[in-house]
C-alpha cells in the first residue's frame, strides 16, 4: 500500500497461527506492506519460524517488484536490525523485500539492511554452531539470490553443490549443543532417524525450491532446515500455538511421560517453490479446483514411487518420512498451497509400517481438509518426543 502499513498487516508480539493465517488472507487479497516483530514469541512455537518465513515469501511474491517491509518498533532502534536478522523469519523477510523502510514508515534503509543480511548469511554459512544457534534453535538456510560463494556448506557439498548424502555428523553436533544445557540423555535419541528426516525432507525441498513450473529460476528463492529443542510442561495451551491437532497430540503424551515435562526435537523445512500440488499437477492450481482435488494431488506425493521428477532415484522421500514419523511417535504439519494438514502417531509403536490409513491427513483444525489462504512453497514441521522415560 502506498501510505503506511495497514494495521491488519502488523503482526504483534503475541500473534500466533490464527493471526498469521489472517494476514495471509489479506496478502492474497491486495497489495500489502508487511511489518513483523523484531522479537516474536511465535518463533519458539513448533514450526513458528518456518511458517513465518513462508508468510514473508508469500507476501514478497504477491507484491514484487515493490514488496515493502516496514521495520517494527518493538525494540530499541540500536538493536532492531540485529534482533530481527537473528531470526529466520526476519532474515527471509529482509532478503525477499524489494524495499525496506524504517519504523517511521518513510526512511529508506534498504542498503544498510541488505549489508547486515549479507553479514548474517556469512555467519550462517561459515560460522560455528555457537554463532548460528539462536536460543534453542539451529537454522540452516540457503538464500540463492544473495549467495556469492555457493550454497550453505552445512547442507551442500562445497565442491559438487549436491545435497549432502549424510547428515548424521551434523545432527550429532547439533544435538550436543542443543541438549547439553538441558542434561538430557543424548544416547537415547535416534540420531540415524533424525539424520534420515533431515536428508529426505531437505532433498525434497532442494528439488522444488528454486525453479517455477516452467523450469525458470525464481527472482528470489530460499530453502532451509530449522532444528530445535522444544521443551513443554504438560499440559500447556501456549505451546500448541492454537492448533487443535497439536494440542491433542501433546495431551496424548501424558499417558506415556514419566515426568510432567517432555522435550520435543523439531525438524522443520521450508522452500519457496510452487508447492506440492502445483508440482504434481504440472501447472498452477486453478482457483476453481476443489480442495478435495488439491488434497488428492498432495496425498499422491506420499505414495511410494510417485514423484514429479523423471528419475527413478526419486519418489521415496516422503514415504520414508512417514515411516520415521510413525516409528518415533511423532507429529507432522504440512502447509502448502491452500492446505494446512496434520498427522500424528502415539509413541512406542512396535514394528511400525506405513498403512493406508496412516496417509489420511487431517486439517489443522481437525476433520476433513478445508481451504486456507494460498501460500508459496511448502513447510514441513516434524516433532519427535524425547525423554519420555527419563
């Protein structure tokens, strides 16, 4: 919008999934100047950082070539830029903006902010985990249009540019840093399962993030993994971020947990591509397509040997993710296109295998999938409970 940011597009410090979806509705309706908090509690909720990044990417695509980000005034001005760019959603919002203006709504600060974005990316690509970890979260991100020396070496082989074939070492290092202060038993965590989830989810994201349905590179594209430790005292409403299915999943832990606090490991991935249904359909999903049809396209992506890539090596990633999810008693949320889907399994399932009913996803509100605001790309959030018997 030409004259200031509509207050409906301002995400306050207490905003959660409900407010985020409301802003997505507005972004789909008309041009928008976006304002996100410099400090946002939603980032500490499961999937909060990647869902917020998806909002920023959706807003940018809807408003390019004049996507304007207005800085928030929730922290002192001398700390605002650093505070914002330490957070995944803030970094993506700034990297995807055509113009960045100050909190006064007028002063152009684009050049200075992009220099700080570049510095933060240098830290994320070449720093130690101590520099990268923010709170209890490890963001591993690649932002294509701002890369000078190749993609993130934590995710890609520096020489070949291919996705790393084994994330086990990275997972072990990350776990050592994330859980050391919590005095959890790292030996009881299935690092191979986590490494497999990293590999399968990120490989899928890598394939679909950078090009549109005609194979052309996007003007701006990004993808990444957020690995985090999410402790929760059972029961607690705030942790679910207002998602009924996530609240139901957390409450189910009471029957299995030996103590009132359960730690969840979060593996979330995001990308800026066309979305799962559009890839499967081969063109943008038309508005007149029913939600049932769109759900059917997404559902097919989880069936063995179904792939949008003409290569026999692909097509097994998402079925493997579902097997890992079931074996761990985990939770999954998928936001893509006009769908917001969830699936969860109780812990301690012996000899798991993926059945047809395991691939029947619910809407985040429970029940049959319904229509939500259209989003760019895909976001997967997986939660794995740890320490249930400690």
